[in-house]
C-alpha cells in the first residue's frame, strides 16, 4: 500500500515515543474525525471510520497488554524478544506514560486500577541519574495528564480537585527533584539529575536547545494547579535566558553551555535539538495567554522563514549568517504544520504537510533524515523510531480545516505502522527504509 518496501530490521529497544504514536493516532481517528466526511480520492464511509477507530484502539491495547505481560514493572518493552528493560529511571515509565490513554479510549476501570498501582508502588527517592528533559515530558507530563483525566475516569476526588489529588502530588514530587538542575548562573538547566542527590558530579554543562526550553507546559501547569510559582518561574527564566542568547538575526544554535550561555553548536533547524523549544513557545502562549512567549516565537519564525525555508521545506542553517548548512528534512520537523495550524496559518501548514506526506508515501514512513536535493534517505539516518509528530500535526490541521485529505494521511500512517512494525507483543522501530525501485 505504500509504493515502498521496508527491510524489516528492527531494534530490540522500542523507544517510548511509540506510546505517543498510538496516543495521537487514536486521538486523531477516535475523537477528531467527523463521520460523513468524504475524501476527494476515495470515499470514506461512516463504517470505514468506525473500523479505523476500532483498529487504533486495538493497536493501543496490543502494545499495552504486551508491556504489562512481558515488561512491567520495567520501564519499556523490547518488542522483538518480548521482555523488558529499564531505560529512563526505573519507575515503570510506560505505565505512567500510558495512563491517560486508557482514559481517552474510555477504559476507566483499567485507568483506576493502574492509577492505584502507580500510587501504591511509585518511589522517586532513588539513587539514579535521569534525563531532566525526558523525565519532564514523560513522567511529570504523564502524571499531570492522568490527574486531569482522573475525575472523568471515576476516581474519587476531593472538593479541591483539580488543585489537589494524589496524582498531582506525585507529579509535584518528581518536578521538585528536577528543580536543582535549574540552579545555574543562567537558569538554564543541566541535562541530567540524580533523583536523590541532585546534579551529578562532573555533569557536562552542555545541553541542547530543546533541553533548555521544554518545561513551560508542564511546569506552568503544575504551578497553576498547586499554587506554587517556583516551577513556572524556573521554566520562564530558562526561556528568557535562551531568548537573550539568540543571534543578531534571531536564530539559535542547537547546543549551549548552560553555565555561560555560550553556543557550542551553531546550526539551527526546526527539528531535533531545537524542535520542542519552538513548540512550547506556541503551546505555552496559548495555555497561559502569554503575549511574551508568542512574540518570541513570531520573531524567530520570521527568521526561520527568511533564512531556512526553501519551497515549503525547512533546512538547517548557521545561526549567525543564516546560510544553509544541511539541506535535509528530519522526522522531528513534522510537528511544524501542527504549530502553524494552531496559529491559524493553515495554507502554509497544508503545503508543508503535503511535502512531509510525500516522503511518507515514498518510503512507507518518514526517515530520521531525508536529503531534499537527492530525494532520498540520508546516509546512516535511514530509520523510523515510531515518531508521532506527523500524526499530531495531521490531527491539529484536520481540526482547523476539515480537509479530508488529512484523513487519508491518517489512514496511510495507520496502515504502515500496523503492517510493518507489529510484533507478537508490541511495535518495533524500523531501522532501515528503502524506496521501492
């Protein structure tokens, strides 16, 4: 169905990004497809839509049940050998990361059971080094999202909900363990924290731009719910310092020294190393009605479009000169049409997502790096680690436009994932993609 074939070489370690793929595909198809819409290319009936909704729920259940059977209480499932391993911190990461999805699909009984399991067994007072970035977007975010679903899912809540609750307390517990990472001269956080002892001795001072600027959504939410401003202040200080470090043409590098503010890597794209910084400026501005964050994004976006954009593709360039240094599309660029749609730039977003979808059709997936001039995968970056960004963008853009073309994108992605990456206990990363010749 893809005009491609894939060599089915898959890694043993399936990143937890996998869970987000099925979360957003399920949200996209289950919640945000309007019955009765018709695709210009082929007719999509209401029966088709019901069938696709059921399939995405089945996909989630297959991965979730595989994790619970073969991997729990370890962090992640290894989908080829059907066993588990700890990856990010020894706290049953997949279970925390999947809890809100149980509520999304209406499995409230399992939600309540698993929430109790997490609350009974979770212990973050452990002598282990953890990624500040990953722990925030997976654990803090997962617990906050589950907390906000808890009342709908039938958990007992006290009169102070949503400003109180056991899942919120657990999210706050973890976030407080991350705060020492922000204790730098600049306020930009270290990349690693020991959950018991703080910043490890000898920890590098270099981290990526996204690792500095991807906290305002979770930390801002936590401050608003708990009434403690310390989290939002830490996130905003990091964002403000990062903004002050921009170049004269309003671009950023992709790695910075968090103690000095000196750029270590000077190339910028909208993808990996920078991506969620830009994403959180937009989402933070919407969530907290912040003109400051929106202004930061808009000024940077103008420079991105001036220096890095070529024919609705976004390339990598030097932050000081704006000259193109790497003419590639990366799979992490795929969040961009979703951000454009949130800002009302739907015409631009449709052009961008069309380019990205053509890459998907060419290979059955989007490779990590795609060489735009050569129209081929970039050497040594041929894989697809089940990233969710293109699915999320399709969902946002469909909500903004109701264009049935976006339903077909969703179907294409569902078929690719189900037919190629499924194993007997989950879904696995594809590490080499080939164009059909």
